[in-house]
C-alpha cells in the first residue's frame, strides 16, 4: 500500500537552515503537505504543494518536490527555537486517502 | 472563525469500558476525519465522514466506530477499551484542496 517515510530526528543549530526530507510511494499523489505539531497540540498546516509544481516558497519555508524520485523536502531558513516541533509530511491522491509519515522531531541547538 | 473543536481534552478510562470523543468541524466544512496518534508514532487514519456518511475506514477493528450528525459534527466511539488504545485522537475537517484543519486532540488514557 501507499507509504510515507521520514527520518525520525533532526538537530540543527539556531540560525542555520533545517532541511526535512520525505519520500512517498503513491505515484498518483496530487497534493503533498507539511504539517507542524508542537507539544500537546494538534497539527498545524504549514504549506502544501500540488504535484505539478517543483517548488513553493513562503517566507522562511521552501518546499521542493522531485516527482520522479517521489521526494519532498521542507527547508526552514534561519531556524529559531520556536521551530522546535514534530514535522509531518503527508500525501493524498484523493479525499479519502491522506497518508501521513511518522514525523520528524526537529530540535534546535543554541 | 472558530477552528475545529474537540472534547473532552483528556479522558481516562479502564480496560473494557467505552469512550466517546466529539468533534465540531469548521463552519461550512462537511468532511470530518479521525486519526489516532499513539505515543511516539505517526498518525494512523481511522475514519472519514462526509455529508453524514462513512466514506472510508482505516485498518482498525470494528470496536472503533463513529457517526456524523446533520450539523456535520462527529463522534468517535471506542468500545471494549484496551490498553493500546491509549493515544491522542485527532479530528480534522476539510474544505477544498484536500487540506485538513486539525483540532487540538483528545487524549485518551486507558488504565
């Protein structure tokens, strides 16, 4: 079946860029998403990209999509302590199937 | 605009009991999704309701069930609770573009 995979942990220094990677298996994915979950909270949509796009930029966030390799990445420029959270990659090919990865826990070093 | 609201925030039950969790979607959203997030794990899809009907179901046993009411709010019921049902249960509602907006979740603890 369809699957979304992410590395579990990432540690970066404050002020550096963070790059969180994700791979997916569904070749019919039409939407790909990045969500952020802070401790004790639900998921907050950060951004999403249509599968016919290669890149999307929104302030400090840059999403890159390599559809051929089924690889999605989220770059956070100038990472701050407030960016500490779990980041979930998700994909959907229809309204009935929105599949999430296991999340990447981003920690920030001073 | 109010977001997705879930209740209760926390719920403690013992094995064998039943739990009922509630979700109110964003006004105008007709689709409600339920996900289970067990400790340290990702989100596992439970159920999808749209226009009052169950449209899709994840790989969970039948003791996980729910419904959607005419006002599009939804209820998730878990019968015969087991210890491994302890998790954060997240509800989300959807408008267009397959974008889900999540509530803060209901944390269920089974003792």
